[in-house]
């Protein structure tokens, strides 16, 4: 990590797990399994401090944001540089729109819609957004302590999670997690919020380090970035999260500096 910010973007490509980190490295983990250590996987490429931030995939094509260089770039499947797509100062959050193959990208002061084939972009809105997620109909963004949902076709606001302190990353649940959105926070919590009906926040994990992005794994688990590791949470029957870690669910990246596993997995009560 650098300044307590470590792994950030996570993407899945041909059975591999691609991870970007704040120091600027991209690593490709060959299997989606726990207990792997970053030092055993050489960086595919180092892009420089804060230039390997968010990751997204459209089919088997990978895209990445860079804050310092202000670029959205395409990566090869092995994590190396392929080509520049567009320039966008402080590019941070990124998510693929499954309805048209475009990319939504945030930079803390606006969100743009990127056509990665034409290499063009247009402003979606002026939200001060960070982590993004979408189902192709609604775009969800971490915006100044809230998760805000925008109708993609009209750009109008259609959802507000209510205040979530230090929310940074967002991830839409699917399968047994459908109907919920998950917020990773800088103060060591993971919060689940329902999407239908009056929003109710459920704190499902506490005691972590600095959280940033959160990603739903294709296998239905949640991968949560921390200061120097990625932690996996596994839902039990009916999509509810277990109160203690399942065997072998410590995470893809393990670091001795992370000591909050037991506390992180405590189930918390719901609150408005």
C-alpha cells in the first residue's frame, strides 16, 4: 500500500483475477482462490503511483483508470498496456454498461460515458462520484456520503441510500444477493442497502482497515479491498452473511498487517 491505500480495482478475465493497486501495479492471479500472496505474483506492469486505480471488463477486454496521468486505458489480458482510450483528469471509478459496452468513469467531480471503441466520451452528469456500479438501467455512484442511483436513459436521480459515512466503493448484488447494493467504507465497514422500498442499511462487517472498492465475484461472494489486502465475505443460505469467516475466506491477498478478520466478520443489526 501507499498512504494506507492498497489494492483497488478488481476484474475477472478468462478465469483469472486482475488486481490494480495504488502504488501502480497490476497483477494477474491465475485462480479465484484464497490464501494467495501478492509477492508470489510479479506485477504484470507498473504504471506509476495512482495510475492503476479502477478496473472494468467488457467481454474479455480490460480497461483501467489512472488518477495521476488522467487516462482511461485498455489493458491486454496479461495486465500489460495496450492503448489509451480517452483522457479524463483524475479518472477513478469505472464500470462497464452491459447494455451497450460503454464505460462509466468518475473523477470526483463528474461522471462521463465512454465509448471505448470510438474512443470518445460525453458528460453523463456533474456528480462528485467515486465508486460506480450498474445493471445497465440504473447507474449507482458513491456521492458525498450517499449511494445515489441515476436512470441511465433520463439521467434523473431515482435512488438514495441515505447517509453512509465515508462510503467509497459500491457493488450491486446478483443471484442470492440481488436486490441489494454494498458499500465499502474508509472507516472499516461494509454496509448492505436494499434497492426496493425504503432503504434500510445493514452493517454486515466492522473492524476492518481503510476500505475502497468492493466487487461481487462471479461466484457470488464479495471481495472487499482493505489497506493492504482483499478480504472475501461469503453469504449463507438465502443470501445472508455468516457471522464468522468461512474456512479459507481470508482473501486473495494476505498481509500480516491486517488483524481485523474476526471483528470484520461480525453480523450487525439493521438500522435506518
